[in-house]
C-alpha cells in the first residue's frame, strides 16, 4: 500500500479551508447572538429600584 503524498497535501488544504470556514461562521453567529442580546435586553430602571 502506497501513500500518495501529493494527494494528501491537496486534500489537507481543502480540509483546512473547510475547518477555517466553520470556525469563522461559528464566531459570526456568536457575535450576532451577543449583539442581539445587548440590543434587546430589558434594563432595570435604577431610580425605580431606589424609590422602593
């Protein structure tokens, strides 16, 4: 059984680009979730809590 090193390197770079794409998409989704949480969160009124 022989290993074709050229084919291995070719497939390695394709796999690396795929993994990098998955990582970037994951980071974009996390950033979107954090931004949506900050934009849509209900903040407590500080003055209202002090009066009670």
